[in-house]
């Protein structure tokens, strides 16, 4: 399979099992989230159903198989932040480093512009070299570091904060 066949589309309820599998890989691999408890397909179905039009979830599909997903997330519930979105990108282990993340990020940036967002922000692990390279390649700049932002496996870990003005 080549990435020429990569399709990015809106996620639906039927994608919950694939989304949770990929998300749980990210949790287990400790490269993308401070989340420590694996999710279930049922929980992800509720999560998908609760999202509004300004917070879409997209999936990357190759030959009918979901190989990654991304989402635009509410940054802050205060009205002044309505034009700032946090985002997530997760790629299935076997497809990491092959362009799926870039495809998802391009689609999220395009959707954010369509939805009139002004800025995208993220918090990432400094040891996720592939993720950091991806964000920099798409014009995100480092804003700062949250020192000891979360307790992961008994260790305090830092996160890097990045942003992109759209």
C-alpha cells in the first residue's frame, strides 16, 4: 500500500473501535499523551457522539483500514478562546513515520481554517522526536515548556507547548 491511496474523512460511530485501538497504542507507547488508562470502543462512541461541528474527528484510511485519526478539540470553554483549538494526531504503530500524520495534520489545519479558527495549539512530549519534527514542518513554533506537567509511570514529565497562527 502507498500513501497515494490515503483518504482523510470525517469519523463516524463505526470508526470507534479503530480509533480506540490506535489511541490505546499511543497511551501504551508513552509518546503522545498523559493519559494512562486505556479507553474502550463504547467510551469512544460516546466521545464521538458528544462532539459538535467545531470539534471534528477525522480518520486516515488506506484501502478501507483506519491507520490514524486526528481531532480539533476545545482549548478552553471561555468565550474569548472560541477561535483557538487544541488538536490531536494519532497514527497506528505500523504506519508511523510514513506520512499519515502529515496527511492528518494538513487536513486538520485546512478544517480549522474552514471553521474560522485563528490559532492551533498543542502540548507534546519532548522525547517524541517524530511528532516534534512533524509540528515544526507544518509551521508550529515552540512557546515554552511546562515543567513537571504530569506524573507518568511515577516520574514527573515536561511537555512542550507549541502554536501556529492560521
